[in-house]
């Protein structure tokens, strides 16, 4: 079921400092409930437990299971075929961004990011998805 307001975010980020900064920024400045996982496998396990975040923010470059592999695994899970996903990455080459959009990524946010602007960027990702659905 589609939520009308963005409330719950799953953050998947392997670097603990970035994970903490994004979590605090989205919680304190954005008023969002954020659950974070340090790996794609952790995110898959979290979702397999029946958790349904409104939006997922994925790092692209992670060990073991990168952002694209994690995204594809999430899409293959029943009930998560339409969950909006945004990448948060330092890799922002236009050809990669185009390929990710073709895969179904809703938006690509760049690192480094401004903590003051990040909640608005996440809301913009949510809004784009809402308009498309």
C-alpha cells in the first residue's frame, strides 16, 4: 500500500560515519524515522522480516553486494517491486545515472552532500516517485 506522506526511510550505507550523519540529518532536520543497515545483505534481511519503508536510500559502492545488486534483489522480493529507491553516491557520471534510471532507480543524490539540503533532496525523490505513481 502506497503511503501518502514520507515517514520511514531505510538507509543502506557501509561507511559508519556517513550512515550516522545521514540518519541524524534525516531524523532531526527531516523529521523522518530512519532505519540503517551497513550492507545490502542486512537490508535484504530487514525487508524479509516484513518491514516496509516508504523509501530506500542505497549507497552504490559497498563490499560484497553493491547498490545495483541490492536494488535488483529488493525488486525481486514480493511487495517491494514498487518501493522508491534513491542512490546516494560519489559516482555521478551521466552514463551511469542514465543506466540506473533505466533500471528503475528513482533518483541519484551525490556525495559529498550538504546535510542542510539532504532532507529536501530525499523529499524530492519521494515526490518524483509519487507523481509517477
